[in-house]
């Protein structure tokens, strides 16, 4: 510091002036603007946000910067909205007040999730301004977590009856360098790794960005309920700046609030996934007083649309610890026809000749503890929602799978979340298919079990895509990946070990298994195009694996290359490892296990030398927390491991240690 002092011959005033010049220059280098005098930091102090007016510009705009361990991640990025009349709200700001920093630290228990206890710990600070030209207040609430930063804008009109109508949102994310991002332009699209400067289409959120080998960031959205969804576009002024692009405008009387704009920050791609409850924390607490009727589980899709096929699915579900059977498109007629009536059981003759006695099937399933889910296309949902919800409750239906819903605009975003709330009133769970991507609403209404918004197995993603999805789309929450097993695409594109691992790695409270497979024999069904479920030994893993968890850890992983994820349910741990084209061997530490406890590891791995339909070898070994586990992964392959404490295993009458080592002795080394 002394090196910056002027010569002693200068007067004190000159010294102070020169020192202030140096200090100001340093502030610009470090913080992007000398006006950034207001700071908010995370509870652990590693993440810092600096917020302030750009007083050196005319007019005055609000901007923010984000730092992680003093490294600048987001630089001098503006916040503004554009009204439908063309006036920019946030361009002529005068400060009203800067609120005090408030600390919050609590925990809550979700109805289900990737972890049984969620900690909600952050520091917050409101920044209040008045836009002198737009004649409305401009309030930005910032929250700083150990795992990221979130902010939202609230506009308040001068009168409660006055309508605020927004055409655009000009929120910026300015990066100091040309980082790599994993982009897709469609909710169910293919991801490609691109430099920020080469993004030439609107891209979906979450958008995962690699800042450095030990620094990852994702731009996400949380608390989207009645506002247009965001996508991201590259700025025309700066190739390393992204700006929000809304699916149309938004309007509200009196006050308009954006959803939370979120920056997830971690030292690894796996760290982003481990801390994705940040999006849940930014949603309202559960609004359902009694959630006892909300039930996660595995789902078998019934595709014959016949009474015989339905009975076979229910019997298979009972025998294999599957909790639900879902009846897909065609049970009430052609799903694409506005004339089809979802209050009737009218099988579409194109996919099925029937007959289907659905009311009998629902009773048969209920007597055996199996829930029935009915698929309904958006055409019937939009016309008949208020009619079918009480009817399905009367029938004893467990839930509805929404098909081809409209998404994006404020109108359809509002409609969809209202439909979820209405379903809750009738104790019906929901799976939203096609383009919907979650933003944490399942915390508020946990009857929203899962959703698609992902290029799942029915679209045959490459192994690289499936692994990329874990660290991109899955940051937003549950993904209905429609896992296949016996269908031919598995052998053509992946391995059966890859599919077993996917049931662990891909989180979905309703996990669909055997997407294209039928328990009916060809003699029963007569449809040659269907694949058949064969009772291979490794199906015990699908029967045992849970769909919700007490704890989740990403042990190793690189986007698009490989992933090793461990999840705990009670005393048991399940480990899934997925690989891309390059064969590899990985050493995985087991320090997540309970110390001074021995575990039996039941391993399901690819082995082309095993003479079975699926080429899965099953073997067992004893392991402890201070050891490492060697995983060998074939090209496009995978491996699953079921770890059980030997102290409990010895008392488990259903799975004795002896049976674990001998039940499939022909498969052992």
C-alpha cells in the first residue's frame, strides 16, 4: 500500500486525491463499478454479491456482480424490465432505501425428495428504488446461499387497480470470459457444449456453465407459478453476456413480481446436483395439510389397453414391488381428437382392440395395493378438467399423467399450476409430460410428483446425452426419463448395466420402468412389435431400489463422460455408475458409509461373457467406509450396487447373507 503514496513534497490534499484515484481504479478492476457499495455475502462468506446504481451512466440503472472466493463470476450486470408501452422500468432509478442484511437458518422435511431433510440457510437484503420516469417502485430482493445467489424484481404501481404489463425482461448475466455452456434450444432437446460467444439460439434453463476446472455455475429459475418462463439469449452488445428472453409478456394489477433468477455455484458439476434443493428453498412451503395420500413409487406402463393386459401388469407389479400401473393414450379414445371424452372408457381401436373394463381393473388394483394412473391429453384436460377430477377421485384413480401440455406463456404457466392445485383438492397426484420443466413447485404442492421436460429413453438419447442430462436438466428437479430395459434400443445404444444404474442416478419420485415392455407373452398379446419382460435375475434391483431418498451424494462425474452417484434410503445405499463411449475404470471412496460398519455390496455389472439375455453379472463382496470400490465400465455401460449393513442383513428373513452369495451362484466369478 505504501508504494501508492505520493512523494512527501506533495501537499496532503494532493496525497488524498491521488490515493482516492488509485482506490477508485482498484474498485473498478475488482468490482466493475465504483458505485457498487452495497454487499451481501453467503453464510460461509465464500459467495459475495455487490449491488448498486451505475451513477456514472445516464440514466441510472441497477447492476450487480457476483464473486466466489474473491473470483469474479458475474460482472456488472444490469436489471431492468420493459413495459408494453416501451418504457424501460429500471432505467431512471432513485434510491429509496437499502434494507439491513437479515440471516435465515432453518430446516424442513419434504414430503419426499433426494434428501429427507433440507436446510434453508441464507442472508438476504432488499434494495428499494423509485423509477422517476416509469412512475412505479422497483424493488430487488437478493438472497445469498452457500450454494448460490437468487434475486427477484417486484414492481408496484402507484395505485392498486393500475395494471402493470411487461413485454420484456432485460436481466443480464455478464461473464468476464468466454466460458463453455451445455445448451439445448428445446425442453426435450439434445445438449451440445458451446462457448458463450457461439450461442445463436434461445437456450433452456437450467444452463450449466464451466468457469474453470474447479468452478461450475448454472443459471436457473425458481418459483415460476404465474409468469412467463425464461430462456436465455446471447447479448448483441457483448458476446459473453446472456440476457433473459421471456415466453411472451406478463401483466398484473397493482404489483408484479418475477420468479427467482438463480445462480447455482459449486466446485464441481456434481456439487451443483448435490445442492439442487436451492430451487426448492425458493418456493413456498407445502400448502397441503395432509399429504398422507401422496405416494412415490415405481410405475409400469400398461400399453395393451385390455383387461387381460391390465391384470397381467397388476400381478407383475405386485410380484416385483412396483406401486403403480399407468394406462397410456387411447383408453378414452383418440387423444388428438377434440371429440374424445375423458369421462368415458372408449378404447381407441387403432392401438387396441380392447376390451378394457377399467372400473373393474381399478378395483382389482386397489385390492392389491396398486395405484392406477390415467393419461389424459391436454385437449381433454383443457375442456374437461373440472369434470374429470371429481370423477377420477370417485373411480379410485391415484393420479393423472398430463400429456402435451402448453407451456411457456403466462397464460399456460398459470393454467398448469392451477390444474395441479385443483388435482390436490381431489387427492390426485400428477405427472406432467412433454415440455414442462420444473422450478420447485413440488415443494408447495407435492402432488406434482414428476415431469418430463427431458430427452428421455423414448427419444433414445446417447449415453453422453443421458450423463449430460444429470448435470443440466436434472438440476431443476425430478425427470421422468422413461427407462427402458428389454426393448431393442438398449442393446443398440447402451447396455443393461447402464439402464440399471439409471434407476439410481436419475431422480423421479414416480420412476417409470420397462417403458416399452409388456408382461404379456406373445401368445397372450399377439403384438410382435412389443418387447417382453423376462424374469432375469437382476430385476431384483428394480424391485428393491427406492424412488425417493434420505441422502444424495455425487461421488465422481464429468459432464457427458461419466457419473457415479450414491443415494441412501434408511440404512441401505444404492450406487449407480453411468459411462459414455470410452471404457474406463474408476476408484470410488466409500467414506460416505457409516464408520465401523460392514456392508454387503451386491454388484450388478455388464459382462458379455455371461450367457444370459441381458449379460448382467451379479456378485457380492464385503466393504467398509475406509475402503475404495473399483468400478469397471464398458463402452456405453453402467453398474449398480446395493449396499446393505451386514448387521441388519443377518436379521432380514427375506434377504439372508447366504442367499446373497448363492442364489445366483451360476453368475459368480
